[in-house]
C-alpha cells in the first residue's frame, strides 16, 4: 500500500496520520501478537478478503507462494476459531 498521494504537499498531516495508522496496524498484527477478540478476527477476515478479491479482480493470479498466502492462512485459522468453517 502506498502512503504517498498525489496531493501530499497539500495535506502533509493526512499523510503523517496514514503512516502512523500503518505502523500501528503492523505493530498490532506482527510485532506484538496478542489474542484478538472475535470482532477483531471478523474484521481481519473481511478487510483482507476484500483486499484479496480486489487484487484478483485487477489481474492478480493467486498461488500458494504469493504475497497473500500468510494472510489466507490467518483467515482460515480465524474462520475455524469463530466456527465459520
């Protein structure tokens, strides 16, 4: 995901906030793993399935070694934990 928008010179505060949000999300999901609530798991599933679907609709070819593989593994794990599959 790109953090720089075309009009970034016009809104540096917006760009800084976007970067801060990305760093917080990375830390929350990767650096300091903790048990997610059921709502956070469901949000993770929905957000990431949307990203994957968008990528496929724009020509991405899914495979076991693509950039979404670890995300698909987490989605499956959370679906099982939530009793969705």
